[in-house]
């Protein structure tokens, strides 16, 4: 594993946008331009906070937001690492194009002695003045626990609805975290998974908002593959937490495939994970943990291919369509 990168990021309280946004966007630039490469480790939240004179929670929030965007992986005891996936690839493509425009604008502003910070803040305001009026994006709060593959669900919701999606963890909701409560209050739509539908409906009864429930399943080729395994084959199902792995195994069992010996593991339990991988004939990893597990046992690890149920896809598409008509 590579040591964490020394990052030349800054936090300037004089700028008219939050230090959260400053840090987040600088990190996205560094990832997008390849200054931070896939596999690189970022400094710990404590170290980054000390370097910038920020609160540790501010850095943790930024890291969490970038993780939810699919750019970082965060694992207790192992640190924060840049992903090697489609999201990072798309960011690099976008930022390389943006860099060319930004450099030209900076050169022209400097030539005319216009302060760069003033130019870009004023430029943003000018964009708002001249931007063609569009319908406001739907705001969705997606509620799931930390142990399931919540990035998969969030990405699917964003893809189908083109909405602003905020993930609220049910653990934070039960603890009455202020940010989670505020996010729910501002949401147009609440979405959760079948695993937590009853709990979420009960917990949010006072909000008088409809709770939309989505579900996922696995693609048929995986079931065919598992059906061909020898009786007694040891198979590990790994997700962010053990509960997620149990859901993965349960889907296989409910399809009638009972000849394998399955074990559910969470990547958050490193000792149990290492033992399970060593003993397993095959390891199926959810998308959220696949890249990391593949580096640990490439000969055993395969992706557990989740897909949204058709009814869930239709429901999300209907939500998006209804919102666009209302606006």
C-alpha cells in the first residue's frame, strides 16, 4: 500500500464559499489531473485538519462526500484511498477539459490585472444572471445502513432520476444527527431499501412524507455460475459490513442454490475477512469493496453483480417524470 500523498491544498477564510467546498474541489482537481493517482492514500483527517487549521469533522465530511461520489474508499484502520473506477476516469476526463478553459481565463485576467479570486466569484455570479432558467432538480434523501452497498443504490438513483441525492445513514438517523434531520426536512422525496422500509417509515412518521422503497437483485449469470459449483464449495460474500454480506448470501439461497457453504463477511472486520478469504474457494464482493478485495486475492474474487429490480427502476423513473411535470 502506498503512503499518503502530501497535498498542497489550502483553506482561505476570505473567499466567499465554504472551506468544505474549497477542500472538496481542490481534491477533485488533484484527482482529476492525476496529481493524486488511483491507489494513493490521502492524509488522515487529523493530519489534514492540522495542516489546514480546520476542524477534523470538516475534513471527515469532505472525505465522506467524495466517497459517496465514488472517488474515495474509506476503511477504518486502513485510511482513505483514491479509487480506480469509472467515476475517477470520468472526473479526469472532465477536469482535463476544464483545466484548459481555466488556464486561458487566468492568463487573460492576469494580463488585465484583475484579481483572480474576484474574477471567478464575479464570473459565477455572471453565470447565474445569464443562465437559461431550468427547473430545479429534485432533492432525494436515500436512507440505508453503512453495512450495505449504499454507493450502488445512490449511483442508480442519480442515474435514473438526475436528482440531487444525499445519503443518510440509518445509524445517524436513529442517533438524531442534526445534519441528517435537516437533510430529510429539505428533501422532496425519501427513498430507502426494502431492508429498512418498516424502520424508516416508523422513524419518519412525523414528517408526513411518502417513503419510496427500492430493491435490488442479482444478475442471472451469477446464479448459473454458482449452480455449477461442486457441493460443499466454500463461498464468501463480502460487503461493507456483515449485514450486507448476509443480504448477498440470502439472495443466492432464495434462488434455491443450497449446495454451497456460504459465509457473510464485512470488510470492516479485517481479521474475519482475512480468515474467510483464505478458507474460501470463491469470494463474491459487492461493487463497493470489489477493487480492494481484488488486490488481496485476485484469483478468488469476483464481482457480485447487483441490479435494481425492474419495479424499482420504473418507480424512480416515474418520480423523475412527475417532478419535471410539476415544475
